[in-house]
């Protein structure tokens, strides 16, 4: 019998089936429904072994294609140079430099990006709804891993802070996508026609996210 690829396991009361995913670093994660057996996880990973290897190769290629300068982090269309400072607890931007705690704190860096995401997204979102003649009900910046953004039926907007690691045009596309949902909640042909009228090259940005979204990590 073939060996099972190593993986991490999590149980979710909301999961309805076994779900296998490959993280940006190539690690495999299996999500199990609450009452599913461990054997089901092993079977799923064994069955999906060819897909897992293909996914790992694709992730490696994507990471190589958008390799960043060592000692920097992406910020829309630019790179910010990390400057570690002993005793610092909060991240602060100074021009093209990002002053960060030494030793490096991922939590502090993420908090800074969340604040920056709100500052970047809020005015863009306001401008987009003004152009569309619609309105939204609140903005939340999240660390959601399954969606880049969402728009609820009540008009509540949510965006993943890691969009700041993507090109600026990609961020603008995601914002326009969600603003279109204020008028059309589904992904019907009517929705895609509306999106295309506002972002004619939306397919290019969507493809970029599908190909390189896994690389948007600090």
C-alpha cells in the first residue's frame, strides 16, 4: 500500500465532507467533518496524491515567477524594505521602509497590514459605490482564508488584508467585483456583464489571483 503524504488535521463542525488543501508552503491540510474517521483523511490524501504533487509544483512555479527582493515585503505595486529595530513593538512605515520589531513579529506585521488595508480600501470602496450609485453597510478587514472578499445581502463588505500584497489593479478589481454584488448578489450572466462594463479586463486580474494568490504571504 502506498505511503500517505504527511498532513495536518483539523475538525470542523461546519464541514460536510473531507476537504484536502495545499498551503502556500506545500504543507497539506485535511479538514474533517466532526464525526468523520481518521481513516477517511488518510484515504482522501492517498487518493489525491497526484493532485497534491501537481499543486505543489504549481505553487513552486508561481512563487518563483513573483520572487521578491530579500528583506522586503510587497505593498501593492511596490516593495517595502524591512528595518528591524530592537525594542520596537509596533510596525511603522517611513517612506519605502517598514520599521519592524526585532526579533520579527508576524503578529505586529499583520496588524500593520490590517490597518493599512482599511486605509487603502475604504476610500476606493467609497469611490466605487459613488460611481455605481449604490451604498454599502460597513467595512471589515479580515484574515479570511477562503475568500478574498465578500458582500452580504445587507451590504456589509469584508476584504482580506492580504490583498495589499497583490498588484494595485488586482485590489481595485476585487473592490469593483464586490460593489457589483450590491446590485446582483449571484454570479449570473447579468453580474458578469455588469462587472465587465466597469472592469473590462477583469479576467486578467481574476487569472492573476488564481495563479499567484498562494504567493501573497509575508
